[in-house]
């Protein structure tokens, strides 16, 4: 993973939430991804809160794919980028939390604003916790999506008013729960499955793929397209969720960090 490239994509993602895409930023996104950011921008323009759940892989493959823990700086970049959004959006309140996933979903930092002490807590936890969180035996996308959806919806209910929820999801590996992997893929992508549940709840998934092409931990093209399909509805040779994606459902975006 190229840390500068990954951080740049995360920065583009955060800024695209409230600003039209510049040409270079737009080139990193598919048409579906660009529509996603446009919809989130439209939502945030009239909302009270923007809620960003940051969920980071903690699978053991990270020891091979990210031995320098460069994902930590990508998270720090995301937090600092989000901190600029309240100034751009006037009255908009921007909050984030930080969690990890492998075989379970674990919240490291609860919800709070992305400035001041809470921003320091988010970045501090990323730097202190993420380097040692690379031991999980599974990469279970289901726990990441379920955990983030539950957390976002609970925060929306607690805050009241109008909220725009977003899942910013970092993973370096393909869906892997051993012999149960095919069943897990069906639970994710069958019509009315987990992914359709997120779309119906209008929670866009921004999937940041920290994949490598070769060496230990390399992810095959089919797995890349599976992650794209989870975020955007379709990839090369694969689909996820009801097709076509309903017009009133939240689309998503797939960003490459390679």
C-alpha cells in the first residue's frame, strides 16, 4: 500500500462529501461513486449532523500487507479532513467514531465531534491501537457492516434532528470466514440481505481497499470486484444486493489505495 496515495484518496473522499469533485478526485471514482458523494453532499447541505463511522480491518494479513502500519496515517488524514467540514458547512455538526473488525466488531473511540479533544482521541487511538490490532483470524465483512449500521442508527436516534450517516470502511483482505465464506457472501449480497439493509437505511458504504497485488496477502481480482459490488452494487462479473439498486437506496463508493 502506498501511504501517500491512500491518504490522498481518503482526503478526497472526506472533502467530496461537501464539495463538487475536482477532476483528479473524480477520476478515482466510478460514476456510482461520484453520485454517492453528490447525494451525501445534498443530504449534508440541509442536515443537522454528518455521522462518519470509521471501521478498520484488524486481520492478521495486515502483518504482510501493511507492516509499516501506514493505515494509521490514512486514518489521521481522514479525521483532519473531516474536521474541516464544519467550517465549510456552516451549522453542520460532524461526528465520528472509530472501530475495528476481524471476527468481531470492536469500538475503540465512541462518537464525538472531529475537533479538539475528541479528534485527538481518534488519532491517538489509531496510533496506539491499530499497529497491534493485526491478529484476527478472520476478515468478516458481516460484523463490520452490522456493527457500523447499529452504531450509526443508535447515534442518529440519540441526537435527534436530521442526520447523514456514512460508513468509511478500510480493509486489506477479501471476505474470509473459513468454510463459512460462501454462506457469509450470500448473507451479505442476497436480496434483502445485510448490504440491502444498509442501502435501505440510507447508509452509504465508502470502501477503501488497502489491497496488494502480489506477495503475501495479495488479493485476487475477483475479491476486489466483490468489495466493489458490496459498496456500489456491482463489479466486474459480480453483483451484490437487489438489482437494479433501488433509486431510493443509498449507493456507495469504492476507492482503491493501490
